């Protein structure tokens, strides 16, 4: 009888083993399509996971990432030992001893389940297989039995066992644990231990302490349930379980465990996954559009290929630019609110409030379009929803976090946001075309429209230097050309007339040299030059050669900046004057490498000679008058330290009704442009004292350059310095127009005069 039972036991054991072996063979071979396929061996040998592409500044600072899964893989030696202790103690204490399947742990599951306890049996290698090949979710691995609850789980576990054994044959233990931590999810759109450490503790994986490691490893069981941001109580309990496991396996003492379990979570949330936070969000957003198009053309995936994109942006200069804009717009916004107190700021050319402004504005919103799709022509229902108050967060300059909780209807929120001024600022090296700073607006989370490249507005008088340069090149005008400030009237192709008016509304009848006229921004002198050129198309041709890409209307008013341009284009155009007449294409990416470090893109900026070296130098001389001559519109610059022993060429710009305030400026190294105004042209200041470019946009330009020139390390590294614009070796003009009785303004005496006719000279 005894031998009978032994025989039955052996037969049962053999049957179980045989069935298990058969089961593994059937699953591995996907018998009759019941179990779904296995990953290809080539994928097993070269497992892939989505890797975020990274955007770097010129000085090596990580500006941001592009990802579907925010992941930054690291090497084993960059993983803190504290993480490994917590991981082994909690997930797989026999990791170094097994070959992918922990038999002891697997068989221990059965009695645990019988006792009503849940116990995990997956090894780190099995969990890696699940992460890499999506064994529970991948459609290509599904079979006929995938919809059967218990069987489906058993099939997935079997595949993970098979894959785990194969992974153990292909990789070392260090490689396996590294891949596992690099492919695990940690909620908050954080994938991989490096991003998780940054997200929750604003640190790197090699600097994680034991307490932090306990929390992060604890999240692996269920990242959503144990998310410390959303469920801190659950996360704390799970963290303490990990601590107890480390105590159980003698990684820490009982005293250490008790102290750690009583400690708070001490989160220090980084911005690793926030596209609106960090440096240069507008620049990163625009770069994404360029990179998506480039990747599509060249067969790459920006969000999973782990590309490294190296940009021209300097993180220090970007910080200075953002700080300058932030400080100025806060002050300007307060002035704007006080200026319009008790009134709505949307007005027509006659200063009267625009009727139905909000009704028109709401129809442009996505919320309204969605309601229109839902309810069709039921305008009463749509308006009821649009005017029903709801809880929301809104932007504000009055709170440290720049937002506040409030209750507003959708229409009231439109009214609220229409009171905010916007801005755009860009700085570029004149010789290389490298864009060093890009500020597209005031707050990327709430105002995502980019006012550097995406937006274009009337440039006003900042367009005049293009007209002046065209006249000097085409007709040989000298800076000493004397022009009288009188009305200039043009007959239009439509049959009407247009007369250039000065900002004062009147005419002085005085005579101005070109430098004096440009410095004081006399509109009639620009109109005189346009009149002598006869055809506005000539100016358009030069503007396009200088890099202006927006459509320009061939009308006389073009001389006063009537056609829209972008900050991006205008900064590039101005840099030509400081770069001896050579236009260099503005560029923001120097190279791109793949995840292996192979160079797959190298930017070579376009260059072309647009102006003679002499004309370019004359233009810098003319524009210096704005801040060197007493009547100059940028006289305010003289009080800043960066101006001392440093030539600055600049021009202010103010459009009709003060809708746009511009300031363009150059040193011998940098070209910088700033625009400020409302998103709607009808929203603006009502007086020139507040609405002029010198008030709206000069201050951030000055604050930015003040910081740049004060940073000696930056200046030395980039080879910048104070000094004069490069003068042509063969300058065929003499200086000092006072010999011809042309009076100076302020303390400037450096005027050009030609070597022949005092009013004309063929260069």
C-alpha cells in the first residue's frame, strides 16, 4: 500500500512536470493561436523603450525634454546603493541567486494565497520583461484566450517566465537591474528612476538617500495608488513597508527603521515633466514644431528616439532676459490697470469702447466652438453656459505662484484676460546668428502664443532704418543730408492720398540731418526718403534681403512701419548693420545627435552680403543718435552702466493709437528686440507717455544688457566686450558735419560728411 501511494505521487509529479513543460511549449509556440505571439528574438536581444529627447543650451544646461514617456536612462554606476538595497529587500531578495525565476518565491505564493495573503512572486527580471514587452497590454501578443480572466493572467505570467530566462542568458545582473529601473513607471508622467528622483525630490538617482529610496521603490508596486503627491497617506504606509523589509534583511537597524518610519515624506517637487516650467518655455515650444517637421522628414521620432538637441540659447542670458521681462511687465501691468480703472480697454480709433467686443471674442474660443458643435444654433443655451460662473484657476501677477483660485463665467474670464499686456523679446549674436535668449510671452501656462516668431505686428518707426539703408545704398545719401520737416503727401494707386504725420500731429518746419531725424524719429523725413525712392517695392526688396519674411504692402506708409513683422525677423535684419552689411540667418539649433551620440544634423547658417560695409557702418552711426543726441528717443539708455565706453545703436517704435511699443538695439556683439502690446490691437494705452516704445519696451532691453555686461565670466567665455562698431578700413567719408553749419544735439559731434558734394556721395 505504501509503495502504491509513492507510485501515485511520482505519477502525479511527473504529470504536473510534463503538463508544465507542455504548457510552456504551447504558450511559446502560440498553439492554434490560443495564447498570442512572443516578442521576436531580435527585440529580446535589443529591447527598446521610449526615451525622451533632450534639449540643451549652449552652455550645457538641460532646457527641457520632448516625450510621451518622460524617461532619461542612466548607467548602473549612477544608481544610488540606497535604491538597490530598497529594491532587493522589497522586490527580489534572491535576485543574484536565481536565473530569472525564483522557484522558492513562486512556490511560496500557494500557501500565502491559502492563508488569504497577497504575495508577489515576480522577480526583477520578470518585471523587466513585463515593462519591456508590455506582456499584459500589447495587442500583438494577444491570443484567443486573452479575454479569459484567470487564464489570461496565467498566459502573461508564463510569457514573462520564458522571457525572464532568456533575458538572464543575454544580460548581466547589473544590466538587468539597470534596465528595470530605467523602464519602470513612477506616476506624474515620470518614467525611469532618474526622472522619478528629479520629479519627487528634485535630485538625481545617484544622490537619493535611504528615505527617498524607500518611497520611490515602494511606488513600483502601484505607481498610481502610491503617488505621494495625490495620496500621501498611502505612499507613507507603502514607504514604511519598504523600510520594514530593509530592516528584515539587515540593510538597516531597528533604530534606523523606527526613525525613518516617523519621518515626513519631504517631497521637493521638480519640474521634470512640466512643459510650462523651467527656462525658455516659448523657445522649447517653437523648437518642438521645428524638430517634429525635421524628424518626420528624416525618419526619427522626437518623442521616443532619445535625441539630444544642442541649441544656441545661453541659459544665463535666458535668465537675464526672463527676469528683465518679468520685472518690467509687472510694473507696466499695474500702470495699465490704473490707466483703465473704471473702463474697458478695448477702444476704436476714436477712443470709444468697441461694441460687442466680448461677444466677438468669445466666438473665437475653443469653449464656444465646442458648445456650438454640441447645441448648434441654440444660442440661448450656449450663452447661458458661457455666462454661468464656474470654479477655475486664473493667472495673476499678485501671487507668488502667478495663479489664483476664483469663480468666473467663461465670458468673465475672457474679460479678465483681455486686460493683460503681452511681450516678446529675442537676443542674437550679430556675427554667428546664434539666438542667445528667447522670451515669447509673460507666462507660457496661461498665454502660449509666441510673440517672437509666431506673432507679427506693425513695427512702426523700427522699420525706418531699413528705409534709410535703402536710400543710402540706392541714392547715395549722406548722413548729413538736410531734410525739412514739412508735410509729405502721396497719391495712392487707389486714387486717394496719404500724408505722413509726426507723432506730435504737427510739423516744425526745421531742417534735420538724417542722424538727427532718425534719432528724434521724424516721420516726414522717412516719408521724404520714400518719396525720392519713388517705388516702395525697392524698400520691400531690401527688407526681404535683410530677412523679413512677412508680407509687406507696397504703399508709401510702409516707410513708417505699416506692415507687420516679427521680432525674430527684425532682430536678424538689425544684426546686419552691426555685422558689416552681412545678413546671417537667425539660428537656434547647432546640432542633433542620436541616442548613441552619433551626429545626425549640423546647422550651417545662411549668409549673404546685403549692404556695403560702409552703409552698414553709417546705419550704426545714425542709430547711435537715438541715445547719444539730446533729442533722441532712447536718451534714457545713457543712465545705464553698460552704455559707458560702449556704442549702442538703437531705435524706438510706436504705432498708431499706441497699439505696439518696440525697441530695437545693438552692440557690436548682440542684436536685441522687444515688442510690447495687447493681444488685440484695440487694447493699448491712450497717451504717448505710457504707450511709446521708449516706455513700453526700452526698460527690459536695458535691464537685460545691464545684466549681460555685468557678468564678467559670461562676457569672457563668449568673447563679448564693450567697444565700438567695426569701422571700414576704407571709409570714404569725413566726419563732423558742423563744418557745414549743421548743429549737433546733445554732446555728439561725430557726424559724417561726404568727400565731395556735402549732400550726395556715390559710395
